[in-house]
């Protein structure tokens, strides 16, 4: 995994405050930004290009990790570039967040423990241009070049739309990312996974027969996007994850009063959709395509179109001048960066409380999209620690309920190197005694294997079998036959070409 010098990470922490400063920062590093003026069709082609250039993650092969891309010439749009893959590499994400790749989970955990509340400002860059839905020529599909990721998709999707809303009863605010599909000139469907806090707000408003005012914020500081992906129990309802982003940058996130709805927008966003989630109004997600498909999701499959989704009635779109639409492919490494770092921080936070100093690090593995699989590095410091590694895995399941599989390795295994993890699985694991299964547990609804045809233990959507793979060495054998071959420590760099 590529790392940079300490001064590079420090510079990022000091200079990045929004998407534009992030892109400018990346432009100074070889291999991190690919900019093109070649015309690209947002329907299928844009994501098809990035699939080959840098999507990685659980995307269908051939794919690879590569630079982010900035498409400056999007068919049907003028001066409306699209950025994709900003976070589609752990090394690039680390550079943008200002911490080494292996330290991201702990850095985010520290931010959770030292929150800084957002502040409200009077004027904001996100409101330089205002498009009112009351204008007869208004059509959100002609303002925002949201890609249609595959030709089967239900339509153009906002994949990195950070929704901001306030609890209609308590006034507490929250932010979460949800998939949103353009359905009409001023209508956008929104999908909520079970338990999301914005959906709790929506349900309260709907029960009172009222719409829920929201803003959808697109094109943001990477720290804002990553921080927004925390989930309970680390961030309970009423905890606004923008406080974590503030701590991460050591500067409060700035908000501004929306122009046409009674809520706030993120001041440095490139684009803000202002609207209301209407009570008792639903649409079929693929009403315009009739493909039965939604969009590519993090497990690597295209999700099925939902037959009944809530609708955002758009009141306006505000933007910066020549706004940059930020998007991602749902099954790319970008989802791993967004969801995975928070998964790691959540597990580290809970296990450190339960057994201080034993869990050395956690990696939310790419193959699980940052959600379904974690590799935990556990150090047994005495005979009394035998068995605690499995207890740590149980704590991890509690810290992040959507987790499905945990692989536990020792402190001498590089948890970020899949070959090293599989080496531990092959040489330190016996399936009959080191595999622990927990059937009938709640995980993530988008895992396509959750069906009774796969297992009789599955009683409904979102139910799965959680598994622990204990690849640690029994404490009494650590220093005998399971010690890795020890090589001489040498100054190897003097044997390498000088230009390397």
C-alpha cells in the first residue's frame, strides 16, 4: 500500500476544506488525478470508462485501482464536470484525510471522541447560482449530470448525495448518504436501508401528515463524506456526524440556511438539492426504465428496483459557479473507503473499551465492500488472553451489526495484505475447531445470499449467518513452531536504482 511522507499528510490536513481544494491537492501527486476533455456520455459510458481506470472494489473484473477521474466534457451539459473515484483507493483516501493508510481507523475513532459542532454562516459558495423548481423550464435532469451507471439502471443516480435533515420533534440534526434516482423534472426517489436516522425523521413527519425538509449535498470535503458513514451504536440518533468531520479537520463544518426549505445546507458543497420528502407518496424506482434493476451496490451486484420508495419533491437546486458533480460506482473501492474506515473506527472504539491494548488494528476488507468483512489483528499477551480473540470478534459484531464475517489474525500478520491473511488462514486455522458460526443473525439487506434457498436458518431479508475465522496461534505455541522465518535486517535501499 502506497504511503507518502509525513509532510504530505500534514499539508493535506492544513489545505483541504472542500472538493475543489481536494482535487487541486491531488493534482500535485503523480498518478492520483486523470483529467479528460473528451466528451463522455453519462448514460453507461462514464462509469464504463472508470470501471477500467480505477473502480476496483467488488466491481466485475477486469478492473483495477487507479487515479480519480475528472470528466470536463459531459454530453448534454455545459461547464458541468463530473468527478469520480476521489476516494477509490485507500492510499489516496489516506492522503486526502491527512493520515497514513494503516492509521485511518484510529484517527477517525479519535475524531468521534472529540467532536466539534457545525456553525451556521450567512453566505455560502453553494448558493452562488440558484435554480428554482417554480421556473417552468426547471428540470433537475438537465441541471445535474448524474450518471446512469449501467444501461440497466433505473435512471440517473445521485450516489454521493449527503442528506441533511432535522428531527421534526426534537430539532436534532443528522446526515446520511442514500441512493437517489431522478424520476421527473422535480421528483427524486430515495432509498433507506432499515434503521437510518433520516428515515426515522421521515417517519415522524409522515405520521404527523407533514413533509420533511431536507437538503442533498453533493461534492464535499472527503472528511465530511467519510465521517457521515458512521452508524449506531457509535453514533446514536441525535448525534450529527458533521461533528466528527469538524474534529477531523480541527475546524467546524460550515452550514447555511437553505433558500427554499426550512433546514440547512453544507456551505462548501458544489451542489445542493433543496426539497421535501412528501408524506404518503411513493413511486416505483424503475418507473422510467422498467428493467427491474436499481443500480450497482457495494456487494458487486445490481440491486433490484424497489416497488415503493419515498419521494423528494424538489424546491430548488443551488450550486457553485460551474459546479462539479461528484459521483461513485456503488461497487467500487470508493464505497470501501467511505464505509470501511468508519467500520474500522467503530470496532476499534468498542474493543478498546472491552479489552484495552489487545486489538492492534482492524481492516474492513475490500471484498466485503467495507461492511461485510473485517480482519482483526489481535495480540495475545498472556495465557489469560486465550479465547479473548473470539470475544473481540463478538464485540465487533455488536459494534457494527452489518458485519458478516470476521477473520482474526495475530500481530505478526499484515492485515492489509490479503495474501498474508490467507497465509494465516491456511497455516493457523483448522475449520472444525476454529470456525464459529452464528446463524440467524441480522446483517445487511443488500447481501444477495440472504434467502431461504441458501440456508434454512434465514427467515427473512437482512438475516444471515455470521462467521468467525480464528487464525490466531494458541498462546503456548506462539514462540515455537509458529514463529515466522526471521531474516537479517539490512539497508536494502542501497542496492536499488537511485531513481527508485
